[in-house]
C-alpha cells in the first residue's frame, strides 16, 4: 500500500527553492516589510500543503519537517480532529465577542484546559500568541505582589512585543527598542550543565542577590524562566535547579512563572516541562501547539493568584478582540483530544529517546559536535570549534540550508546560530526518525567541510 502524505520520506523534484518558490519570494519582497521574511536565492521554500510530519511546497517537493512549524504542529500538520472541528464550527460561528457575549465553545475549552493544570481550581486568560500569554503573566505578578521588577535569564526568549521583549535576552532583538522597554528587568545566568555545580551555584547566587539586595532598581515581583530554553538552543538546566530557584523565589515572596510555550503539551515527553522536576510554578504560559495550528495561547494559574485581577465592571482591563475565538477554541479542544487519544506524550518520550540515541551514535567522533542533548522530541545539536571550544558561529544555519536541499526542514538556534534545533511533530514515524539521522550527519559533514 502506498504511503500517504504525512508518513512519507522526502521527495525532491526541483532543487529547493524551486522556480515557483523563487517567484513568490520576488512577489513577497514587494509587499512585506523587509525585516520579516529572510529572502535569498537559496531560501526559503513556500508551503502549499502539509500533513503529519510532511510539508509539500509550491514546486511539488515533499519535505520531512523537523521544525513542527516552530513547534506549533505538535499533533502533526492538519490533524484530522482539528480539521473536522474547524469545518463544523465554521458553519455556525466564526467569531464571537470573547469578553462581552462569549461563544459557548470558549467555556468548553477553558474547562478542558483547566482540568489539565496542576491546580484544582485553575483560572485562565486566553490570548492569540505566546507573547500575549507572557504579558498576562507579568501583569498578574504585578497585581499579586505590587512589585514591578522582573528577573529573567540570559538566553531567554519570551516574545517580541514590548512587555515580553523586555524579558528577552538577545541584544539583536532588544537593541533597536531599548529606549521603549521597561528598565526593571535583570538577567541571571542560565545554567545548562556545561560547568557543573559551579555554574548552578553562580546562577543561584546571582538570583539570591537580585531577590534580596538587588541593584537599587525596582523590587522583583516576578521570576520568569523557560524550563528548557528553546530559541537559545535547547538548553536544559541541571536536575534540581528549578526546585532551588523556586525556593529562592517563594522565600522572597515573588511569583514564579514558567514559560512553557515551547516545552508544554507533550514536547518534552511529559504534559508539562516542569513535571520532570519537583516544582510547580505559580503561573504557566502555554501556546504554540495549544491551538492545533490556529493562534491560541493561555496564561494559567490557581484561583488564589489569578483572583488578584479585579472583577470586570463592564470594561476588562486586559482583553483583546479575538480572545476566545470560537474557531481557535474548537481547534484547542480537538488538539487536547488528539494529545490524549493518540498518546502523543508517550510517543514523544519514546521516539525522543530513540532520536537522541541515534543522533548521539551517528555524530560521535565529529570534533565540532560539542553536545547532542534533548528531552522528548526536543533536541539540540551544539557545534563548537574543535580547538578553542568557541561557538561555531552560523554552522547550524549552513547545515539547515544543506538539509533543505535534501528535503529536510530544520532550524538553527542559539545567539550564534551554532545549535541545530529539532522539534518535529509528535506524530513523526519511527521510519522517518531512522531515515533522517544519517541524512543530518551528511548535511552536517558537508557544511563543516565547506567551512
């Protein structure tokens, strides 16, 4: 029986980017701000269709997607339950008035999402993007503590709208807008295990200082961290670190926010990333896969914290036009059902272990491969100079470009573009996993030889 789109291996009919992609790139360059889409003669390809772990471009090439579309397609591209739910809902109600006359589906989705939370009485603020979820969490912390200061971490990525951007570390994102950003954000070192106990101690000492003595700025009321840093290169803190961080945060009567927009909902082989540790945050930010492909995010917390928000008197002090959009809520409901029915969390754990093991074996002995690390289907391959151990700047970008020509979609990560990040749909097949590992080695070796 012929395999269908979703479980296919790549089929490259026209060297990417093909003529149709190149034509669309020329058209796009005339209508979109030049800051948005990276356009070169070798990049990007334009998508036309996607299913499961496959993407088909406008030139008929079929790719194996190891990006999950920034992790959004956790349940695969166009999952059946999500498609059916959207089609059915679209015949009845496409848009409601989320904070005035809400769609019934908003209530159903909030009830389902609340049941997932680690608290018996969860309360939720919905949004459309991860940035909105982080914004809601930071506002909540201010209402609870009365202290506007924020403690974030080196390497952090929380979004690019003004509030979250202030807590995002990378200078290339922050630099042009520093004059408009909140000045009360401090950054502590993020320990990724590269320097053992010294690194953990250095980070916790800095956190302790910011929370107790401070630097004379606004007193810290919110500590926000990604349980695994995604955009920084799948950086995983040592075991016990998050628990120690929580103790320091709560002793200082600040709130602990976990940004699980990337790590939540099965990506790491657990429902939430914090379940790998002995700690539950005060607030949880979710997004990406939550909407099954539609824009949907959430800030979730227990009633004792979320009730710091005053009851609305007819004008909500935090809302948006598309809050609780019925199509997005139906897609979210379908995604949560897909997550359970297809046992995607267990699949992420099992296939993630296999992928990590295969990559570790295949890349062993390549001097520039500093580390292969991951948790669930969230894997990073870090590349450093074999002699100096400095980040191999741009190496992952060059590997991603070579992989593209072989029919593999993968993204670079890390401020230096030196980490190859893998976050495939959780429905990726075992056959696809086994096939792609030697192909990645070939792309990696080719890029390093070209250097």
